């Protein structure tokens, strides 16, 4: 898979010119956004549930060391084994070693964002293992050698025709020589191919939506059932999970599951919600002989102690990106890493470096829609502003931007001068733009005027209009 470039501006320009992507993003805004609205309105206690979800996550994070130790004890008691990975390299090494010790040849993997984060599939393939993605969207992207563009629907940028061509190219050698054009036929073809992988795999790797400390259980949600087959048919099951996925109890997990489906796709609950606890017992009809859990830190411990702690509440529902006007315009690949949208604009600079991903926090309009729909009330605009502050303190922005910001700060910190200066600028720009009513070009505003006109100021300044309104209302 080709790594994404962190040049957000260049990738965004290409995305805006892609008609297939534009159509896919329009369907997303009409689908998931409306589905979430209907689902939330149908549940009278939805807002109270969001408050409870936030409390559960905050409590788990405040006592993370305790719940992680309890989880490890319960997994061990059930016959499983917990492995601790500080870095992506550690996680890949541990998984590769487990597969080697199992004498594995074929590995199947369910959809997992932490697996994408650490580059697990690439590491396994480099080690000589055959890997097959079992989630339909991830399988499509594996064939296309592309990263996901959405954390819930990873292949949303792909058209039906593109998928048909991919399947014909890769499945012809397996007897599928007819190009399918109907969605149902494409799904059925993929199932036939994947069925062979399920029954022949030696190791199955899944992620974890939640880890339950009281029972040592792993919870995954899918709409295809591939997760169940991935964790029960192979003789070795590996769970990859971030340390912030642990919750105290089954009851806590159920609260978050009620929020997850409604926020992600508008479903009351996903089609398959699977709890697995340890390897196969003597009385079980099926299940793995070995059960391993790889707990990944990758900078999360540091986040616990800084201003980005709230981001660790994220349950990966995708609601923030579904409602984001920036994501809705440029799609997921423009963000340059596996986490797109507002949550990606917070996480990516932390994990790959603010110097490489500094454009992401600045692409946000800070309209606040992501915060309004987040099921666990993560203050995403606040966290994006924190990145901007760090960027300025580290002098990572352009010299022109810092100079302009310094001028603005000079006036903004001196209210009398600021009010006087804005009246002069408003009057000057209003006079210059009076004839056409807009500016087609303007110095330092090329990013705006290159694609749209800039309206000329009209009427009073905001401060003057506000004072007038206060006088009228007697306030």
C-alpha cells in the first residue's frame, strides 16, 4: 500500500476535482447524517446517554492503570495471554512472533483501526505471511492497494464500476470471469472468495471496540458477520486494541454500544455484536486454541497527561467526519493518514508530528458541528485550537502567517485602537468594492479569491451594529 502524503493542500485540490468522490461524499451527507438525526430523535434519553457515556469514559481513563491490570488478570484466568506494545514496531513484532510460533501461513483480519495505525498488515506481509482482509470495504481496498478514506465505511470513495473492475481483475483466475454490475452480485462474489480464506486461515486478527475489565472480554461490532468467523474459525485469535478501549463492566459497554450504532450509521445496534473471552473451552463447539491480546499505547499514555486527554474518549463512530463540511468536500485521503475528519485532525498531528500534519488543525472552520454530534462530547474545536497554539509556539507556521497574526494580536489586545482601525478598513474596502460589490482578487486572500469572490464590506462594523442593538433593546 502506498503511504499517503501529508500535503493536505495538494491532496485537497485533487479531491475537489474528482467527480466520483464528489458523488460519494454527497451520498454520505444524505445518508449517515439523516440516519443519525432520526435515530437520536427516536430515543428520548439520547442526550442523557451521551452524558453517561462521557462519564464512563472519563472514569475509565482516570483509573486506566487499575482497569488494564484487572483486564489482564481476567484474560489470563480465562486461558489467554496479554502482550504490551509501547510502539507500532512493538505491536507488529509481537503479532509476527505469535504467527511464526503458530507455524501460520494464511492470516485473516477483521476491520481494525489500531491495525491500520500500527501498519500491521504491511508488517505481516513483509514477514512472508499471506493476509486477507475480511471486511468487505477493507478487502476492496486491499485489492486496490489503497488506505481507508472513512473509519466506518473505508471504501466509500469507490464507485460500483470501480469495484466491478477490481473484482474482474483479481477474481478471474478463481473462475469469476464475468463482470458483475449489481451490488448484490458483487457482495455475493466477495463472499465466495472470502469463504475460502475463512476455512483455510491459521490465524485470525480482530480489533476491539471495547475491552471489558470485569470479564476480560473483547467486544467487536460488524454488519457483515465477518468478525465472528475471523475470531472463531482459525486456531489462533489475536486481538489488537488500544489501551484506551478498556471499560469497567458489561453494563458500561452496553451504554457505549447504544451510542455507537446510532452515531455511526443511525442503527439502534449493529447487526453483529460479538463478545469473546479467552480460547476455546472443553465444552465449546468452536473457538480458537490460542487467544492473544496486544494492547497498544503509541503515545496514549502521554495524552493522558496533556490537553488532548479528552480525545481518548473517542469510540470511533465517525459522526464528526460525517457532519464536517471540510471532510464532506475533500474526503478522507486528503488528510494524509488513516484517521480523517475532525478526529483525525486532532490525532494525526499527535501521532505523526505537528510539523508534518500542521495543515490539518488549520483546515477546520471551528463551526462546532463535530462537538455537537460527538456521542461522548469530545470538545474537538478546543483540541484543534490547542494544536494551533502549539504550532505558533513552535514557530511551525509560515512567516507570513505569523506576521499577520502578530499584527492582528497587536490590535486585538488594544480595543480602542482595534475599533478605530476596523472602521477605517471597513470604510476603505467598502469604497473600493462599491461598484462591483465583490473583490475578485485581494492580497493575502488568494486562497479565498482563487475559487470564489470576496464580498465587499457593507454597512456598520459588527461592534457598531451590536452597540446599536443594545441601545434599541435597552440592555
